[in-house]
């Protein structure tokens, strides 16, 4: 008979509370989504505002890294669950087929018993080795070729089903491991965010104002560097336009300056999707449509353009063609930190659209706000 299995529930994420204000301050005060109590306020000498800012940034980066691990575990869990379900369905179907064949063999044995050819054979139905049962010379000699074929089929089905059962058991064990990794990843993200929230909760209003000023200085410097890149790219484009390849006429003033300019390109479609998500909240582990984490946003944007990207930053960075920062075009993906824990989509002029971190919203920001690891062009 087919086995009856209890439905399995998926492990989900809890959306964070939302709020408004500058990046380093408000984003942390809005991290009440953690189901666990925040760590105790540390004792000892109070850190300087600069140290607080550095620590908060580091906690966000660690949370980004933990989020990517969570995303990978979530994907692995979904894959393993689908595999386990398929194997269990195969076992159920195999058991039903095996029982059908067993009934046919039983009818053969019962018929021969009625003819007086063998001793009572109903034990066949419960035998661990039906082949040994039928190996008796007086019985095998009386089985037709069709009946012997049925017996061989039964043995093959029994062996195959036993193998599937063992495989399903291993798959379920792997699923349990994936689920444990998923829960651990979720706890890790929550711990990092709770630590950041606790750290900022110790600041006075004056200290928070100073922290906001430091954050603005960081943003201004990043924008200055973005403007420099924009000027360099504009100069390079102008030079390329003024000196066409040998044998080609100069471009007309109305010609597009970059190949990604037309709205029909895949990059433009991906970028248009990303722009439409502006203002939506960052939620770690989210892939839309109401909220996103960083790699969830870039994956969804390029999917809208017909390009399937992997789920995590670690896999997305391996997809497409690597490009230098000076050669970035709208739609390119820019990755950050040595651990490749964050990604944004380049929009031109040294700027990107990205989902920053918990408590923040999808927004435009300079690509120099964080240390750049590298960039790729998906299509």
C-alpha cells in the first residue's frame, strides 16, 4: 500500500519592522524583527563614536555574509526536499507494484495447492525470500514459463524497491541536516542584527547626531569618487566616439554612446525592473516582490530580462563576463568585500541600485560606499 506521509512545513523568514532616517542610525533601530532577546549591553569603557560606527558597519557586513549562507542553505533545503519527496513517491509506487506482483504469485501457489502439488503455500506472502520458497524441485518443475517470469520480476522489483527505500532514507537524513543548517543560519543573522541594535541603543541623542554626521561624510566621499568615475567614463566614451576603428565612418551626433542605451536590451530591462523596486524594504532571505535582500534583487531584476542568475552572491559573481570598474555599463553587477557578501546593480555615473541591509530600503548609492571586490556583466 502507498505510504502516507505527513506534510512538511517550510522554514520562512520574519520580515523586519520598517522605519526612516539615515543609514547607520535608523537601520539598526528598526531591527526588532529578531525573535530572540538582544544581547546584554556591554560593560566597560564606552567606545568612541568612530568605533561604534566601525563596529556597526562590521556587524552589517557579517549579517550580509550570514544572509548569503542562509540563502544557500535555503536553496539546498528546497532541492533536498524535492529530491526526498520524489524518492518517497517512487518507493510508494514501487511498493504498490510489488504488492500486485505478490498477489499474482500467491494465486499461482494457491492453485497448485488446490491441485495437491505442494504443501500449504500461503507463507509465501510473508516470506523474506520467495525465490528460495520456489526453488523446491517439485514446485519449480510445475511452474510455466510465464509464472517463472513473474517470479523473476517479483525478485527484481523487490530488490529495486529496497534500494529506493535506502536511498530515500539517506535523502531524508540529508534533508534534516539542511534544515538544521538553515535554522542555524537564521539564528546567525538575527544575532548579528541584534548586536548592532543593542550597540546603538547605548548612544545618547548627541552621539547619534555625531554618528549621523560621520555617515554623511562617508556618503559624500563615496559620491565624490563616483563623480570622478563618471567623468573618466564620459571622457573615454568621447575619445572612442571621436576615433572610430579604421575603415569606419565617425558616429553621428545622434548615435547612442553606449551599447546598453537602447531600452530593448536585456541590461536595460533588468535595470528598469531594479528601478521599479526603489523604496521597497530589505528583508534578508527575500526574493520579492514586496521585499529583497541584495542578491535576491539582482536575481529578480535579471530574471525580468530573461536571464536566470543563481541565488547567492558567491554564485552570481561566477556568472557572465568579468569587467573592470572603469568599463562598467548599466546593468552590470558590482560585488563588495573580500568575502563577496554584497552585490548591487550599476546604473551609470558611478552609482548603483542595491538592497543595503535590514532596516533600509532599495535605493541608489555610490559603488564606492563599500570596498569593491569585482564586477560581472551577466549578458
